[in-house]
């Protein structure tokens, strides 16, 4: 890798305005492929989910997956797009071993959805509107694995293995209009857009959109124009960026690289680039093909898609509340800051919290457990919150036990520990571990009397007006009851016994 000159980010933005274009591919979570009945479940043995159609054998014929069309229409509607009355598939011709038909069935000048927008919220709360040019349907390619080379790349490999299980899995490609006017915030806008889109896709239930699994990937197009200019510069296209952080870094890096080339009197070549996770840099890929190179033509083996208007309106009725709107609504209902909400999202805690609330937990309690104890545990185990062996209903039950005074904080934590350890439902754990709060006033009174008797010096201080010293006695009682007392009640009893006001 040759070292590339970069201009500092601030200097680049002082001289140039960035223009961006984001192309996002989403793998739909349909049970079968786009044009055949092959299964799409991940993890199957190589080439076990293939048939003559997705292998491109002569004489085989494709049939469009109705669920994929429905998902495409719903995505289009959620992105405020117009839905085509009539559109066709097209063949995009090129040769690559992971594409057995030697063409990709895609859409070209007749996308199913076009002319929309997505409003994204930046960290400071500002809303930025990103124009959507189109969303179209296509199919994924197979997967090549290059063997023998040092880096897993084709260079230096002795041979390659091909797995066509992925060939033909439905994809939706969502393409933005050129994004202008973001200035120094362009990388932040790129990240916020992909984050918002991912949430939207998940809310629609059309894909899990797990970027780390390649279910959602983003190509970042970027160019610079001298400040104040109108004509766009030449773009580079950084391919297959697969995390939110990388999207932001790739945009930032390209701004600095383009500025260095332009400042030095050079020209930007239109090319694809690879992003490198380790140092956040990009390196040249191939010089970009023109559309003519693909010899697009309408797919003769498939009938056009003409979504019935009444059906489209019916689908519009199934759209979820837009994630941004939902987030802001919940934030207000819960009385938390933008920043706190962001932490909830980053932890993947929103759905579990909502499910616990639906099961009867107060919002603040649900948030407290999922963002505290459970987030810590998930982090330690390196798993998603949703993968922890505890259900939102069980968390809600713990909250209820706390609310009715049967558990205090410490006991609740032990109960959760027990559930996570596979000891059963919260009630079962409380029973088996003997975790109930000591609320029997007689037993508490005895413990308080003993604590006072054993700590006369402290008791005198409290009698003398040093109420703050009561903490030490509360501690003694809690210790004596193995943490199974209600600390607030213990404090009350101590002050009562010593004849001072709380
Ligand atoms: P291609 O298939 O060649 O990548 P697309 O039209 O699918 O072309 O996508 C190009 C993306 O780049 C779109 O999001 C478009 O808005 C954006 N774009 C077009 N021209 C420029 C430019 N000069 N600078 C930055 N982005 C651009
Ligand atoms: Mg492209
Ligand atoms: Zn097939």
C-alpha cells in the first residue's frame, strides 16, 4: 500500500464543498430467493440451496418472489417514494465467477420506487433531509473464497471456491440523490442516514439488516467542488462499507484525499475504492465501468411488475411509525435526554425495554435493568441483549416484585443473576434462594435494636444530632439481614428508636 497524501480535514473543508451519494444494498429476509424457490437460511452447506434457475442453467425460467415485491413497495413507501405503476427487470451483463448466469437480474431505468426522501436527525438534534433517487429490486451474487493467498484476496491464491447459496437472494438497492450542503458534517450525515435507514428496515420487518453479517452494505460516493462552485467534481465510490463507523470514516478520508489531489493540481479518476478497517484508509479498486459496458436490456423471461394501486394503499396502511418520530416520542414520554436515548439505541436495548414495558414494567425500571445489569452482562459475554437467557417478561416480573416491596435493589439483582444462571422464573429464584425482603417488623425491630446495642458510640452521635451517622447503623442491619431488608424502612426505625427526626 502506498502512502497517500492527505490534507487536514479542516483545511479541506475550508477550500471545498463535499458532495456525497450513498448506495445501500439490503438483503431481504424472505424465506426463498428472488426468482426461484430455493431456501435462504444462512449456514447451510455450500451449494445446498441451489437449483437450475439460480445456477443459470439453460432452459430454466425465473419467477418473481411476491413477498420480495411487497417488501420493496413497503420500503419505497416508507422512504416517501412514488411507486411505479408498471416496471420491468433488466439484465446487467458482466462476467464474474460468482454470478453463474453471467448477468445480474436487476432494475435499470424502471425502478419500483423513486423520488423520495428520508429525514435524519444529527447528534445536535438538527434534522437533515436526504433525497432518495430510487429503490430497486435485484439479486445477490454467490460468494467466492480465494485459497492459498496471504490476505484472502484473489492475488496470490492457488484456487477459488464458489458457494452459490447466496446467488439469487433478494436485494433492494436504495440510492440517494447527490447530498449537498452538509459541509463539514457530510460524514456525520452519511452515518446518520445509514443508521436511520437500518432502523427503518428493521421496523418494517423486511430484514434484520445486520451490517456485520453483510445483510446491509453501503457504497460511499464522494466528490469535492471548490467552495461556492455549482458543478460537481468527479466522484470516487468506496465499496461495501459494512459498519456505521466505517461509513463515517470512509467519507472523511475521501474528503481529505480528494483535497490533497486537487490542491496538488491533479485530477480525480472515477474509480471504485476499497475501505480498510485497520487504518481507515481507502485504496484504488477498478476504474468505473460506464452503464454502456453492462449492456442493460429488459429481462425477456419475466413479466413486468404492475403493483395494483389499491394494494399499494393497503401496504401504506401497514407502515410503522417512522423510527425518528418514535424515538422522539419515547424520549419525551420517558423524560430522558437525546444522549441517553442514543445509549439505549447503541446498546440494542430499545426493543427489550419496550417489551418489558408492554409486560407491565414501569419505563424507568425497565430502562434501569436493561441498560444497567443486563447491558453489563451482555457486554461481558460478548452477546446482544436479546441473546441473554432472560425474557422481557421476566425482567418485568422482577420490576413488579420490587414495586410491591418484596425485593430491594440488591435482591432484585440476585434474582436476575439466578434467572440468567438458568434457575428458572424470578418467583422460583426468589423462593429457592430465599431472597424475599425481611418486611416482618418484629424481625426488623430486633435487628435494629441489636445494631444500636452493638454500636453505642454511633448511636450517641445520632442522638446528639448527627443524623448522617445513621448510615453506619443501616449498614449493620443490612449486613445482619444479608441485605434482605428495606433500607429506607430500616433508617426510619433507627431514627424512631433514637428519638430523632429524619
Ligand atoms: P453507479 O451505479 O455508477 O454507482 P448510481 O447512480 O447507482 O451510479 O449511484 C451513484 C451515486 O452517487 C448516487 O447516489 C448519486 O446521487 C451520487 N453521485 C452522482 N454524482 C456524484 C458526484 N459527482 N459526487 C458525489 N456523488 C455523486
Ligand atoms: Mg453504484
Ligand atoms: Zn434456486
